[in-house]
């Protein structure tokens, strides 16, 4: 598997309108072997791939050590119910559960509470990837709602890919409106998009923050 890690990525959107989430981290670029593995999980119903990709998610998440709090609610970005039934599972939830188990062993001082049910997707949405920035906001308006108590908590939001940033922004917005103090985003991969204004490829560094997100 290709091991690409990025530092210093900040898109035009983030510079003009900082996202609601506090930081986003990812293991590598959405290309080559990493892209193929995610496709196997997401589109070919090979749920067992989540074990391998979950380990990559762990590596990304550990970059938040020392910055995020030790008590975190872990929330997978939800799918719309019909989409989840069709796929048979929510790939973000599978990845989150693998990562939680591994992180509890690696960092026993972290208090990671599985809380997938606190965020729900209330409507089906079109793919974000080819939409304009304004259309992305309209597409996701009212798509997510908080169905549990997040007041006073830090949230670790998990997804497979960050591409446009709109879903991560909207999830973070509703979580913070419900009282979450911070929202951290961790994904296996990030998309290589035209919105990026700088890229510093460094084999020894991980991603900082970007306006990218999952197009489910």
C-alpha cells in the first residue's frame, strides 16, 4: 500500500470561510492501492477490507494526540437509511469500530465512547463531488440532525474519504450547535482536488486541515 502523508494543505474555501471542524487528518491520498481498497469496501460489499483500512485510520487519528482531548465521542458520518440498507452497512461505521478497538489498546488513557447514533442523516443527498460550493450547501441543508447528547463533549467524526469538505462542515455545524465543544475529523483518504492551493509532500508528516470531505 502506498503511504502518502501530506502537510500544509489548505483550500481556498478554508481560507475564506474556516470550517466548523477544528482539524481534519487523513492517512493518505485517494489514489492507487488506497483508492482500490476503499472501492472494495464501499462498492463491492467486501466488509472485511475494513480491518485493513481501519489500521490506516488509526495512524491518521493518532496525529491528533496532544491536541484533541482524551475523552472523545466517536461518531461515524451516517448514511441515509435507504442507502445503508442497499449497501448492507455503513463503511464509515465499520472503519470507526475497527479504529476504536485498536486505539483503546494502543492508547489506554484515551476514553473513546462509541456514539454513532447521536448523528442521523434525515434525507438522501446527491453526490457532492461535481457540485458548486453553493450547490453543496443547498444539497446538505437539513441533511443531518443530532439525536443524542453531545453538550460539553469533544467529537471525533469518522469517514472513509474527504473530498469537497461540505459534509464534514455540515456535520460539525450541527454538532456544535447541539453543544459539542470541538469536532475533529479523521478519514482514511483525502481526494486530490483542484481546490487545493498548496501541497507539501513529506514522507514524515501527516495532514493538517483541509476543506475536503466524503461524497457518499
